[in-house]
């Protein structure tokens, strides 16, 4: 219950007739990824930092870092844009590629967001612009 | 806004859960209670504390009362959800088109 309250996720799944290797390329080759997601300089290596250009609703870039990669199967990266930084959120996107029995691919995209509560409360306090006592500062 | 009250209001995990749930939009106590393992009086109590802290406001409509986060209340998850809820399905549609155009 607590876990649910502090995070949320968006899941999108689709099945395509294309082979997993082909879908994998669409996820990890910059030009192909740009054709459907956003312009980017992705590098499919663990720890690689890259950016996507044009965060929805905010514009600007999305800063990413590859957190986990299993070639042809899974890529998971952090996703940080102006909005998530401002709202004190940590978000991560994962793309899971699964072969189907008939040679196609099941793709599962999960975008998870987690509230970094301390930070959110800290910002709220600043926004309130009230007298913050030393104790409260420590708590923040 | 009273900072001490805000701290107290959000220190309790259930109360914070109630607050964050409201980030999705206006809800009645009944809506809020659904999916929570908490009694309705308990939810009402949390709502009262959140209202006292100025994080939540109520609106009466006949016999029903609806709660929502005040503009002062942060709604980070809701902001994010609003931006990405339609983004991903729309991009997946584009991906399907791209796959069709790609060579094997």
C-alpha cells in the first residue's frame, strides 16, 4: 500500500509481427529510436549517459542513464526531465522484448515514477516561505 | 502556511498515501477508500488533518463531499502522469509504423 502511494507507473504493451532482433534495433539504434521516440544519442551499454530531445509538456532534454541491459531482451534507463526534477520525482523506463511463439515480439514498456518525498516536502516548505525553525531545517 | 503542520500532516505514511492519491483528481471519501486497507473514518481523519494543513480542500455537492489537493499542495505524480499517460501509447503507434518501414 505504501509502495503504491509513493509511486506510479504507466505500462504499454504491444505485440508486433517483427522479430525481437528487429525490435531491439528500433530501441537501441539512435536513428531508429529517433524515428518513433525522440531525437537521441543513445548508447546501449550499462552506465552510458545519453539524452533525448523534447520532453512532453516541458520541452528541453530528457537526461538518461542506462541502468540495466540484457542485449535483445531488456533495456532500462533513468528518465529525468525539467518537470520530474522540479517535482522531486525519480523516473525509470524499461523496455522488455519477448519473443512470441509465431516469431513475432511482445514489447512491454513500463515508465515508473517515484516521489522523493523529502525533496518534495523541502520544496513545499520553500514555496511556503514561512519561518523555518532550525529543527525544521534539520528535518528537511 | 504553517510548516510544522505540513510536516506533521505528511509524516504519516497513510496520510501521505491519501494525499498522493488525490493527486489523480477530485475524489469522495468512498473513492479514496477503495483500494486502501483503511476504514472510512480513518480516511476521513487523515483528510481532516490534510485540510488543517492546507494541503487539501473540500467541496460539498448535495450530500456528497469531494476532496482535492489545493494549489499549494504538490501534485508531482499527477503532473508526470498527465504528461506521459498519452505519450507512450502514441509513441508505440509510431514504433509500429517504423517497424513496418524497417528492413528485416
